[in-house]
C-alpha cells in the first residue's frame, strides 16, 4: 500500500477571501504527516493557535494526489535523484 503523505502549511494571506500569501518566504511549514488524521490534528492545532489573526490560514496538501503510481517514473526519478 502506498504512503499517503500530507503536508500542513500556512501563512498570512493578502485577503482572507483568497489563497494568495502575503509573503511566500514567510510560509510556515508545519510538517509532513503519514496520514490524514495526524495532518488534521496538526492543522487544527495551528489554526487554533492563530485564530486571532483573520488573515492567517493553514492548509493540508494531499501529496499522494500529486503522484500517479500507474504512470512511469521520470528519468530523474529512476536515477534516484
């Protein structure tokens, strides 16, 4: 069974109704998690910690969805780089 990695990250948005970060260099990478439940717990912790800042948002990226295991690997990937 393939791993289902999740990335939790966040930062201050230009406008709370969009997903454009004010400063991409200041994005807070919370971490990579092996399952949705642990990613959600980390997301919730950070979201609650920053609840007083309406422009602050945290997200869960489903990294496993970026990869199609059925497709052949790229040349670089096959070399282990």
